[in-house]
C-alpha cells in the first residue's frame, strides 16, 4: 500500500477547518479562506469534535448542506464545539445548526429564499459587517429559517422574510449568516468572511506561496533523507511544479521519468524533453512505452477501467525505471524509494479522500494506483488548488509557458476517447486537438478559458456530406470551460468566428471526422472531462 503522505505543513498551526455538511460549496469555502491568505482544510461532519479540536484549529467554519436541521438523520454537532473557545462561523445549514444547538429557533415557516436576495444590515459596525452597505445582495438557498437567535447573540442582519439572517456573539467568538458568503453573487461575502477570520478569530493573513515552498522543501528533505526519488513528468503544470519543488529540496537525488505512452498531445514530448529540462536542469529519463500501454488498453472502453490500467502501467514503468536507476548507480547508490506525484487537493476531494464525499472519479494519482505499489509517495501539492500551484511555480522561477499551461489529465488522451483506445484513434484526436489549440491561441483566448478538452466519440458515427458524397465519420466534441479551481466550471462562450474556424479546419483536415459539436454543460452536473 502507498505510504501515508507527509504531515500537513507547519502553517496548519493556523489552520481553519471547514466542516462539510454535504454542501456543494464546501471546496469553494476552503478556497475563499485561502484567498484571504489563511490556510484551510476540509473535514467531514462525521469527524468527532474531539478530533477536530485536537488539530488546534484557529477557527472552524460550518458549511451549508441540503438537509433540514429537524430531519431524521440530519448531520449534527456536539455542543462542546461551541464551548471550546474556538471561533466558529456558521453558513446556511451551519448557521441553523449553531442556532438550534445553542437554544435558538429554526423552523419551517414558509420563508423560502433561493438565489439573489436583498440583505438588510441592522448593526453596521458589527464584527462581520463593518464597512459594508446597509443594503447588500446575498445568495440564499434555504427552506427553514431562524426566527430567534440563541441567548447572548446579537441579530445583525435580516431579509424581508427572515428576521434572523445573521447573528454574532463577540464574547464567545461565534458568528453565523443564513446566506452563502463564499459565492460571488454575495457581493460583500469575501469581505464578511475576512472580517470573521481577521477580526472575529484574530488570524493574521500570512499564508503565502513563499511559506508553502519553504515548508514543503523542509518536509521533503525530512521525508526523503539521503535516498533518491523519481517523478513522473507528464509535461503538465502539476507534475512540473511538483518536480521543481522536489528538486529544490533534494537536488540530484531526483530523477524525472517521462513515460512516452502514446497518449500525449501533439508536440508535448518535445516540450518535456527540451523546455522543462532547459528551465530546471533536472535529470530526465525517457521511457518509450507506447506499445505497452496500447496493448494493455486494447479492447477496453470503460472509463474507470482505462484510468486504473493507465495508473497501473505507470507504476510498473516507474518500478522498471527504478531498477534501471539502481543498476546504473551501482552498489554504492542509494535506493530509489520515493515516487513524486503532482496530486492536487481537487484530485483528493473528487476521489472521495479526506472529506467523506462521494467518489466522483478515480484520479490516476488517487484511487487509480495498484495496491502493491512499492514506492513511498511524495505529494508536495496535495493540499493546493490549481491556481495556488501556478503561484508556487512562479515562486520557483518556472517559465510562463509551463506555469500557465492549460490543465491536461494524467491519463492523457486515453480518457478523451469515448470507446476503445487505438493508435489510429489517438492520431486522429491528436490532429483535431492541435487544430483547436492553434486557433484558440491565434484568437488570443488561452487565458480566457480554463481548458478546452477535445473529445473523440469513437463509438459514434454520424452521416455527413463531403466532396459531393455521403460520409460516415466520427464526431469531435469541443469542451471549452471557465473555472477558478476545477471544483466547479461553466462552459466558455467562445466567439462564433473562432468556433467556425476550428470546426472548418477539423472537418477539412482530419480524416474520418465529419462533425464538430460544442459541449455547453456546466460542472455540476457534468465533469470537465468526459471520462
């Protein structure tokens, strides 16, 4: 089994725990706290209060959730949480749970509010609302409502239908709002959240990328010691930043392994072999494994099975590389005992790790690894969101063309082919993807979108007309999305002229493709990748 990742960085002395009650926005809350330069982590509501308090959190935030506080089996919290002296901020369901636990009244009085709602602040100088307008738009999503605050609390805001939309108890450092301050629709939500962190909880905003680099370098050196490590370099942002961070920590003890598995996009192998090595000076070992991967994927169409096969084969290739590196070093060489991975926080969350959430997909780094892996894992980015990883990359001096590169999945084009993966299908998709990327760059849209997966519907054929004749070709799907951290996303409204150029070039230049379609699904309900 993989070794446990290293302990969280020292900044967790100032950690804010976000207790997840099944909210769709729990990850966004954690992200907003970090935007305030305060370190945060998500924990499930099932975690015992004693375990939460054992983490010595500087503050605790209670998320929203879909339940009614009075429903049978609804998530609850022991009252001791509110009596421990730790500052607590309840949002939506967390606000109602705080109210009922401490003796307030929450009931179903028909006062439902969904979406943008006017909030009236009744105590402008309060801890939460200092410096914000008396009337401000907020984002509501509730059925039950708080009609009476607990004893000792001051009501500081209301709406037309909810008498208690916010309350505060400065003496006990307990605060709550009925709405969602973490979403952008709550215009002053980030300011209210920061008021809780800075004024209510007294936390200094000192969590920076410099802290991350310094602390992770120390942790990596402690974990690896005098042994050696290998890193699977894919050409993507995550593996590049992880490799640069580990190299800063252990220098020549790190060897990067680039597996040319035949699932990469056009030109990416050359980028890894030249650009990254030139930027970092890292030792690079290239393994030609295209046949191995395609043989393993032959006849497989199920996306989860494809992910697991790709993850398994990666590890097997790394183990082979490990043996070769040890042999090259001779008897005096230290063991290659560690595998560096660019696992991110969204990867962990979406794989059901650490938060009690459902498994949305098996990420190749989380849940996609074989049980008999012999390496100990080094995951220096495991607690970071994508934009934080980019900032770390900039701090490490990586060039813009690497740091700002659009995300690309670890399993590569293998999960952008809906159906069996073959060399012919990969070559077809590579050409279509290259055209889309070229036209997006030419239109100056690279920074306007998060990424644009190009998907081949290999098991689907559609009728077309090309050269005055009937064709029966594959559809290509364009999936341009906009996002802050990949936890949620919306489809990007690209100019029609750009879409038309991409469609025309793909259908003219890529054999066996006669149709290009646009995916206009947000996340949720869809995911960014199709598989």
